[in-house]
C-alpha cells in the first residue's frame, strides 16, 4: 500500500510584516510607519513604497483606491539561495498556475508561481529556484486572481533574448 502526503492546510493567509490583505491604508501606516513614497499604478491603485533589502527597489503595498484597503503586497527579495522556490512548494503544495509577471526584467525568465487559495504568489527563476519577489493578497480562486491582477501579469510565452 502506498499513500501520498500533502502539505498541511493553512488556516490564515501568509502576511508580510503583519500586513494582511485587507488592511486599511491607516492600519498599514500604523503598523509600518509612513512610506518612503507613494505612487499611482496603471490599475488605479495607490502604491506605498517601503524599505527593502535594496535601497533602489522598495517593497510595495497596493491600496485599492475605491475601498481604501490593501489588496496586494510585493515583497522584493534579493540574494536568495538556489532552490529557495522548493521551500515554498514544500510548504504550500504545487502551484495552481505558473504565469508570467509583468516586471521590467522579462529576459531573465522569471515565472510567477501562484497559490491563490493561500493568498501567495512567488516570482522565481524556474531553473535555479531563486526567488525574486513574493506577492501577498487575500485568498481567492485562480480565475479571480487572473482578473484582479491582470495589470501585473503578461502573456508572453518565452523569455525575450538579445
């Protein structure tokens, strides 16, 4: 007889520095302090920029302007170890989808491993498993994730080369 084990089901969505996927702008500032700067995204979200491990590449909290609630956090990770992606897959199970994030570095070939029911997506190099960034959002379905975050995704199928 054989059996297959599955990662444990999470009871709450992962958080970034205590920020949940539905915190108000005021709650976020109360937890993290004032942002370094704020900008407006193409999808009409206010982006609060916070210090990351790279002074030129901030962590970002996206605020839905109509609801004054956060709906996406992008934590920028640098200097992760090869194989780091596997630790997320071990913890959350197989990604429900592997998409392409709409970042400024498409030639690097990063993929977005989406765990929508857990409220997590991991942008990583599929060959070495290096993690580029982690997205935190309210748990959802894959279909709703693709609709809600379509402005941050792209549909190209192969990395661009020079």
